[in-house]
C-alpha cells in the first residue's frame, strides 16, 4: 500500500468551497448551489483541474501569468528570498534590499521620466495610492481644490472603495456609494458607440469628451484623468489611433495630470513594455501590478514622474499612506526575477516582432465566422463581438446569453476565454508559439460554430 495521503475528491473540495469560500465577482447564492472548477496545477500555458481536464489558458491566469506557469527562475528567487529575509517593512526610515533593487529596476524599464515608485500589493491599492499622491501634490502646490478625477465608462481600476469609484462599471456602483469627486466620460468603443463616424473621427470625439468634462467642472477643480491604454476587463476596447494624441493634448493644455493604468497593458501585452509606449503618450503616473511578478507574488505600485516626486519632496511631514507589505522582499524578489527574464531574453521585443503580429492576424481571421461582427486585436490582447447578422450589430440573444454559451463551449474545447457582455476576450501568455496560437484559433472557431448552431 502506498503511504501517499489520499487527495480530496473534487466533490469534497467543491463542497468545502461552497460552504466556506466567498469568491470575488461571483453571485454568492448561485455559487453556493453550483460550485465551480477547481484548478490544481499549471504548466507552461496550460492549467489542469481536479477532474483532470487540461485547458489552454487564453487569459494568462487573470491577465497576469504573461510568461505562463513554468518559470523556475522566479520560483527559485522566491524560495531563496524566503530563506534570507522573509519579511521586512519599508516604514520609519528603513528599507529592505530587495525593495531597493526592484525600485531601481522599475525605474530602468519604465519610460525615462518615471523614476520613483510607491509599492502596493495590488492594482486596486495602487489606484487608491494615485488618488492620495495627486491630492498631496496639489495640496503642496497650494491648490487643494484641484481634487476631481475623470475616468471612463466601463473602465476597471480595481475594487477597493476608491478604485471602484474610479472604475466605470455601473453594476459595481449599484452596490455601494462611491467617492463623490470622480466623474466618468465616454469610452472609445468604436464598434458599440462609433455610429456613422469613421474610427478617426470617433477617436477625436471620444477624447474631446474629456475636454467637455474639464470645462464643465472647471479646470481649477480637475486634478487628473485616469485610463487604461486599452480597456481590458471592459471588453478589450482598443482606441482609434486619433484617441491618445488628443487626450495628451487636452491634459497638457488644461494642466491635468494623466494617469496610465497599466495593470493589464504593462509588461508586453500590447507589444511594448507599456501601453503608453504603444500609443505614444507620456503619463505623469503609471499603475502596475499583475504581470510584474508574472502573477507569482502579490505586487503592485505606482510609478511617479520626476515632476511629481520633486513636489512631494517639498511637503512637510509624512506622506500618510502605506501598507505593511509595501515593497515586501519576497514579492520584490519575484518581480526582479520576472524583469530579469524579460530583459535578458528580450521576450517582449521578440514577441512583438513575430508572435504578436501572428496572433493579431490569426485572431482577426475569426471575423470570417458568420456570428462575428468584429474581431479586434492589439499584439497579445483581443476580443470579438458576437452578432446575429454581420453589419447589423443585432445581438444573438438577450442579456449577453450567447457569450456565456460560447465561453462554456470553449472550455469544453480546451480553451479558456472570457465573456464580457457580448464580447469574447482573449489575452494568452506572450510566450505562446505559433502552434499554440493555431490551437487557440481552432478551438475558438469550434466554440463559435457551436454557438451559431444554438442561435441561428
Ligand atoms: N487596473 C486594471 C486595469 C485592472 O485590470 C485591474 C484588475 O484586473 C486592477 C486595476 C486591479 O488590480 P488588482 O485586482 O490587483 O487589485
């Protein structure tokens, strides 16, 4: 007889999960009845569940395992750090060596003018930090009334109270009262909201919504505009080329700080290190998290421009903000190992030359399918819109039911993609091969065929 302990069965795990575990962004009552998939192992670009299914992870975990699940150098760095210094904080005139090295590395890999970092444990906390940095900045400059933030409809900036307020998803706002100095404007969603305009005209129009909002609130009251270079969780909203240059002009002319939330776009997703580089704009602050450690440790933060850091340094007294684990040495060790892989192997540059364009081209070919109204992609992030009739934008079923059918079928085909409204979303690891991408497209196509059969 083997001495190996018996693994709990899926049924036993599921029962415990339903009894004790409240899940993020999940219908509590429905989940307690249905339970879910229990993932037990990850390897390269695949995960395995407790029932033995092997699924190609078209979402890189939760947009974070950009290098896939098998990265022994990151694991070794975590292991080593745990043996040397498993914890030390960065409060009270103290630092730990890993946080120092990680701060320097982040200054090196981010745009030239971003040389200062405040570490957090997540993207949500980093966006809360943005608000506090911006308010402190204007206080020191003697303009405390400049405190309003403008964000976009359907944006996702996290789920703490302040980050939820910045987020523009109405279903989130329905459940709690957000902070009252955040305002939302139109998203640059051409397929859904472009009407009869060309993409270029629509990009300018959507950007000018920012100018209108600034004028409505008063330039002396508006502190900052925050946006994702490509809106990810909102359904991969890829802006027309005219959008970001116009946003930059408006922020410059109206003296509004520009915050790029790079939690999804950062670390290669859009073909450059950061989404602001892909679109050629210059943020004053930049939020990062997720892929900074390849998802292996909880680390996030804000990159701060020299201009803002100089002002913060003039403030009297403590900057009253920080988390116990800000700059946790183990998380920073994981981050350093991740950046080391990206830099020494030129992962992002190589991927942007070959695999990114290949994925874009193959994903866009899905537009040939009769129920796909638009297939859009930028490097390794993509979405497609499900429709009943090409050209009409009429949807297949009410309440976005078809996208759920398509997502569930894709999992049966061995591919995890996400359903966001009427869109199917995919952001696979950037280490996919061409063959892996062909597999993604074949499986996605079969899921689309199945969905078409249900509704047409
Ligand atoms: N910002 C963006 C653009 C995100 O996509 C997310 C999470 O998906 C967040 C912020 C929040 O990050 P976290 O879940 O680490 O708090």
